[in-house]
């Protein structure tokens, strides 16, 4: 016997992962991120801003 059609329920939204910038950047205030084989430098400026460069 066939099961009755049940529409798919929308998946609940998940919260994005949070990482504290001090944990991510470490004592040096910078980290290299590898994305699809390319390296990016994320660093914190003296003014406390974050800059991502290739």
C-alpha cells in the first residue's frame, strides 16, 4: 500500500558558528585562511579593524 504524500517541512535555520576574534587571530593578530587553494591573510589593524587580503 502506498504511503500518503507528506510535504517536506522547512528545516529550522541554524545559527552561524561564532569564533572570538582573539581566538581566531591568536597573539600575532593575524591568521592565514586557505580557501579553494588560495591563501588569504586576515589581520587586525592597530585601530582594531579586520582586514582580509589575498
